[in-house]
C-alpha cells in the first residue's frame, strides 16, 4: 500500500525524495537536469574567480560579492542535489533556522570585537 | 504533527529489519549481551555504572583538594605516600599536593564531573533506558550508533585517566583550558585532554542524533507531542543543545591542539612572552576567540546538566503527589525557551574581558531573561505540590529537596548575571557555590531520585527504604555544610583556583593590610573539609544499598510498583528485548492521576478507553 | 517488536529514520565548520591591515578540485537514482566515478600541501627577505637554493595578487647569511594555520565519506540482494553527507583561494 498521505508537494517536473519509486521516472530528463545544475555550479565558480580579479575594488567589497555568489552556489547544491526543494518542510525550516542563528551569532561576536570601554586612559 | 493520531498505518504493514524473524530470538551470550550490546537498556546501564564510577573518582579528587586548601603543604593523611609513589616526587613530594598537582586535580575534577559524570548519567544513562520505553518504542532509532557512542565515551574516559600518569601530569589549565596558558604549560596533558574531549564530544553528538531521531520518529501510535512525559521533552531539548553547541567546542579544541602540537597561533597573541622570553610563534591569534568558542558550548552545557534533572523531578513529583503536574504546557514552552535562549547568553562568563557596555548589556539582558522560564519550571513543580497526597518515599524526598536547592542555586546566579555585580564576584568562591548548588544538591539529587525510582523497573526489586532515607538526610545536610559557607567566602573576595586556599591573601599572613581574608573566612575551610568527608561517607550506604538490593532487595511484586501512569511501567520487569510485544496504543496524557470517576487513582497512558454506552441525552428546551 | 520506519517513511514526518539522523548530523557539521569559519572571520578582521595574505594559493589546482567535487556530487546523485530505478550496473559505474574523483581530490590536495611545505621565507642577516620554493636544502652544503625572489620589505610578501606575478629566479643563499628560515606550514602565520586546519578537516571528511561510499560500493552491496530499498536508503544517506562535503568546499574555495 503506497503511502499517499505524505504531505510532500507533488513536483511533477523534478521528482525527488521518496516519490521516486512510486512514479515512473524519466531518466533522461533527470540526467539533463543534473547537467544543468552542474553547468550552473561551474558558471558561478567562474564568476567568483572573475570577481576576485577585478582591479578597482577593495577586498571587503569583493569578499561580500564573492560570498553572495557562493550562497547561490550552495543553494543550487542543497536545493537540487540534496533534493531539499522537494523534501519535507521540517528539514528546510530547521536548516534555515540554523543558518539564521549562525549568522546572528557571528554578527554578535564581530559587534563585540569593536565595542570597547570608553572614557579610559588609553581609549 | 497532530496527524499522528489518525494517519498511522497499522504496524504489521510497515516492514522492519528484514532477514530473519524474531520469533525464536537466540541468546546473545555474555559479550553480545552485556558488553557489545545494542539494546538501549543495556547501554543505559553501562553508561550509568561507568558514570557513577567517574563521579566517585571526581569526588576523591576534590577531597584531596579540600585537604590541601584547609592544610596547605601538609602531607595528605593515609593517601599521601600512595600519591607520591604513583605520581612522583615533583607532583606529590612527601605526600603533599604541589600547586601543579592541585591545578591538575582542579581541571580534571571539573572535566570528569561534567563530561564523564553528570552528562553521561543524566542524559545518556537515564535517557537511554527510559526514553524509548516512555514513548512506546522498541529501541532507539540507531542501536549500533548507540553502542558506538558508549564506546567513544569509555575511550574518552580512558584517555583522560591515562593523562594523570604521563610526565608533566594531566591538564592543569582548568576545565576551561584557556589559551595561552593551555598551550604554554609544559605538559602533554593538555593534548590528552583535548583528544579525550574530542572523543567525548563525538559520543555526545552520536547520542544526541539518536535521541532526537528516536523521539521524532518512534513515538507509538497516539503518542502526540503534547502527550509526551515532560522527561522526554527535557531530553529532546537537551539533545538539541548537545547537537548544536558541542561542535564549536570541537572546532576550538582542534585549533588548540594545533596550537599545542603544530605550533600554530590560533589563540596566541603577537608579542606573547613565556618565561620572560618572546615565544617563538607566529602570533596574530586571539585568546578571546578561544573563550567565545568555549563558552558558546559552555553555557548550553550547564543547561544540559540541569534539564534532564528537571525532567526526572517532574516525573517523580507527578507520581508521588497522585495528581497531574500543574502547567504541563508552561513546562513544555519553558523548556523550549530555555533551549533557545541558552545559545545567546554565553558571554556572561566573559564580562571581565574588557567588553564594551553595549555588548555586556545585551548578554546581561538575555541572561536575566533566561531565568524566567527556569523560574516558571520551578514554580510549576512547586505548585504541583499544592493540595497533593504526597508520598514521602526516598525518590520524593530527593525531589522535594531539589526544589529549594535549585532555587538557591538559581537565585544566586542572578548577581552573577548582572554585569556590574559580576565584576566583583567573577572567579570568586561565590561562583563555585552558585554552580555547585545547581549541580550537586540540584542535579545529583535528582539523579539519586531517579536511581531509587527506576530501580524496581530495572531489577524487579526495591532499594532499602531506611538506608535510602539515611543517604538522603546525610547528603542533604552535608551538601549545605560544604557549599553554603562558600557564598560568604566569595563575597569576602576569596578567589577560585588558589592552591593555598587563599592563605597568601589572609589577615593572618599580612596583618593590618586592607581587605585581606579574615580568619572567620579562612576557618570555614576546615568546616568544609569535614563536611566533604562526611558527604563522602554518606554515599557509602547508597553504594551498599545499590549493590545489595540487586539480589537481596525487597521484591517489587509488580511491574508498576509506584502505580505510575507513564509507559515504561506498563512493560514486563525487566523489559525484554523489543520492549513491547505489540505496539502500545496511547489514549491520554502522561499524568492522569486521580481522575474523577475512575476506580484507581491513576490511569496509564495506554489503558484502553472505556466505550461510552450511556444513551445520548436529548437537548434541553430553550430557556428564556 | 521491530524498529519501524527504517525503510518506509513515517507518515507525519514524511521521511525514514536514517534521513532524520543524517540531517541532524549535518546540522551539527554546519556548526563545526561554522565555528572554524567564524574563527577565520575574527582572525582576519582582527589582523593588522595589509598583513593578510592574498593569492598565496594555487588557483589552478583549487579550481580543478572544485570541478572534481562538483562532478562527484552529480555522480553521487545519479548513483542513487540508479538504485531507485533498480539499475545496479549504473549504480556501480556512478559510485565508482565518485570514488575515483574523491581520490583525485585528495591527491591534488596533498600536492597543494607539498607545495606549501616546500615554500620558504628566508630572513637574511643583512635585513633582506627572500621567499621561494626550496630546490636544494642539503645539510652537507653551505648554501640553500630556492626558486623565488627577494622582497624589499616584509609587507610585499602578503598581497601576491596586487603584484604582477613576478617570475621566479634561482637564488643561491649561503647558510651563513641566513638569520631565520621557515616553510609555509600552519606555524608560519594564522592564514596558513586556518588554511591547513580548514582544508585538513575537510579532507578528513572527504576521506570518511569515501570510506563509507567505498564500503557500500564494495562489501556493503550484499544488502542489495536481500533488501534493495534499504540499500537505496543507505546510498541516499551517504550521498547527502557527500553533498554536504561539497557544500563546505563551495564556501572554502572562495574564502581561502579567492579572498
């Protein structure tokens, strides 16, 4: 008896997760999709390399841009290759939570670095 | 998540582990059955036994330290010559404890009690034994991972113990292992400590994954989230704390290991001087970085220490008051709030690092905020006693004592959370008194209560009630004798980790100087020493009781001798492999005690519902 | 009673046990690498301005490694799809590719490590600094031979990107003139310490992942005969770990090689 009560979204185009063994799979289109993802990953890698060589920007700005592209790259891997996009929302929200959490904590620590006591003899 | 009740397929349609039927389960033999077992109950008992041994060892360490504090430089009676023989004349010359040995005892006492004693006992031992039973599962989700986590724990413990015997001695930089001290101490004990910690962290991570997956996936039909016993909720949040907080410490430990062995400078600042000479390192590192990463774990770690204990206390109070726990929902939301907030308070351990006022205020605010859910939990437990038919058995006595003791511990944390007050109190004995009140007469009392409470389920026999009460009263009195004076000592300014017990700063040594430690404070050391010895003696009835009752204790004559509602008592005693013959069906919440109209004063969670046979009452005519 | 939901997903969560387990483990790994990345950020932001290395890595090898891992992520996914569609031959092929690519990654990484460990900074007694790849360091000779350059001041050692790729020349330095000599290991400065630690930990994860995938590809395939769905789930779970390893590299590469 197939479990049709799962709450997963039925994504007819990109089949992932446990639905694969229930629906007939168009192997060729799956392969093609993987090819697109690979090309996208390689392109974003090339983009990052190109940004790093731009002559007229300072390193903090370049670092910010490069990290943005890296995030897009990471989303591609996580979303398609780890089929997070077709996976249960719980994992999605858990990971999103961890990411937000981690970013907040990093920001907090960096904020702490530059918050010095004022009014002292040397500062 | 609410769909659990209705959308479950029948169990026999769900295929389990294929290969062979379990109808004729062969006897696994001694090694597979008791040493390399994957059964959660066996693993729970293994964890429990090992952890209790480590707790005892950690206690011996502190007894030796308290002797040194009360009588600095005086050879330890009876044990002194043995110490010198084992540890060598540099560490224990003439049987007296040298300052280096004192420091290593201090560092290892903290490490062993926390990571080898309380966490394995509270989280792994009780959790492993009880949680699958409480949720109606046949075992943990990953039994072999469970076995691996115990083995990693034992290995970590062995590495820690071995470090006492290497040249240079065990770790000496405190359980907090601050850099640059931890890197510049000339002993490999620090490296051993780090490797031991990595093994222990691995063990905890594997355990945490197991617990969370089990609680999410293996709840029996009808066991919704809000029908879980509070102990399970506490273990669930604890597992998340371990899962997310331990890895940064693992990363930091790796970096400190690189500093120690590969001469990197992650935590070593530029211009570091060691022994009067510039250290030959690249510099550029940040000691503060270690502190941030350490306390990022360090703070959730203390909630790991207390939450399972609160869970145990809740179960025992519900059972011995014969009424439902007051405020179940508040308890659940509070424990979730504690879990979340515990990640954003860590820098209250770092108020004295020169942080600015903005960031100090942030952490002060979150620290005070986290006291709110803690107080809510304590209040719910306290209010649950109101109007109850309290049964004063040994587990209940320990739980009743837990409430005021944890109250003292928690309330004394407030001045420490306030940045201005902490400037004075940081690193004094006040801090030691605060956290020991929470962990020693707090968590450890709850763990004792759990042992007395669940002993009949594990063995089918009760522990001796008289000696249980002796154990309780003696422990209760002497815990307070040991730790209460430390508040006074801390307020007077006595600092932590002083091998001479503060003699260097005492009025006796420097008469007439300002703000020295007065004689009254120094005399407390003797009281504390004898209190600690008496506390140790008070554990002897417990140890004898535990082993004697295994074979000679009064038989429980029932699978559910405490008349409890939770699922672990609805199994045979001791529960067989697979726990339940058929999956239990859950019909109600965990604390259905004294339900009006019911013939017994408790209704187990899996007791079938009585079908309603009374005819429907016709509707009343409308009243005007 | 058997442990349920080992293979079939639990209806309300929609996934089977091992998948919950691996995602939880990956969450903890995010915190592990996150802590190391945050250490990188803190140490870099706190460093003396102008004294943080740029362009010290072999960009070609790094880009090749990125390609290698990206392709291996694809082959891992295709191996799982092959299992799902019960094509065991394709599974053997794709995971065989994954293992070869993992081996290639580790080989390239060791070559990068070797390049760093044979690159020296030499401080001379007259105040000059030389840096370059060590060609000859025979203790019987009274000189060392490097393929490198002299720098005017210490600051010029750091930003290799800003300088126009100076051509290395052979320099022979008498030992008597050497005040201090150190290779570019993790002890040399914090950037290298972070580089070796981050990539070392990542490489350990690559190794661990390959061992698991190798086990499933080799001796573990017995489970395919008795319970193909269970085997497929194991392939999926180990594939998720492998994708995570690739994910970490996606952040490691720009942070260490491009910035």
